[in-house]
C-alpha cells in the first residue's frame, strides 16, 4: 500500500508585515494517533463508533482522546456533533483540540480559525460596544451548546458589563446565577 503524505502550508501576515509560514505535516500513518476532543455542551453527548464496536459518552464539558481515523469517520458519516451546522465544523458541539487535525479536516486554516465558541470569542464579544455586541452575538453563538458555553464563560471569566450580560442571558435563555 502506498503511503500518502499531505502537507498543507499557509501564510499569515504578522504585525510587522512579515510572512509567517505555518506548515502542518500529516501522514496517513498518523490516522491512528489519538487526539483530544472536548464537549462544550452543558450536557452529556454520545455517539456510536464507526470504526469499531461501542459508543462514546462525553460528559458535560469533558475531554477524551479519540483516534483521528474515528473522528474522520464521524465527520464523513455526518455526525453534526463534530461537523457542526455547515459540515465544516462551524458551531460544533465537540471541539477537536489538535490544530493539525482541524486543518487536515478543513475546519480551519492558518488565516481563519474554526467557527466554534471559545473563551477568546467571549472576550472578543465583550470588548465590543453594546450595539456591536447585539448585532454580532447571533453570528458567534448559534447552537444550544454555544449558548450554554457563553453563559458559563461569562461567570468563569468574570465579565461585569451588566447590559451585555442581561442581553446575553435573554438571547441564550439561560439565567445567570
């Protein structure tokens, strides 16, 4: 069997107008390597394994290791927990923490990260003006899992902008404690 090698190279502009070349090497022999996946939802999620017998249970906000070939099989079989609302990982419930895997799957590039809720997104939203916040919130927070994650991030990161917190609480439907 012939060994295939995929090499993706992306160029990103730095602040000093220098080119930073980011290379992700990915051999097909690496498909058995396990990478960390993270459930961003506030509830348990489960799915049947495609490459072997059994199921995976990810408890609330938990992390677990899964082989890349199983992640690929889940995505190719349309598991929206991984593939998100658009099939390219946007607004997914399960986040793949390995950047090389996300790039290989086409979920992100060096110039554009995967469209999924993170603490950095929460910080970005709370740095906006009130009107920008209200306008942009639906673009960043689209699923129930992301709504829950936003609510958790507000408490965990200690945001104190009352009007944004009230608006976010109404938008998500989750009252803050």
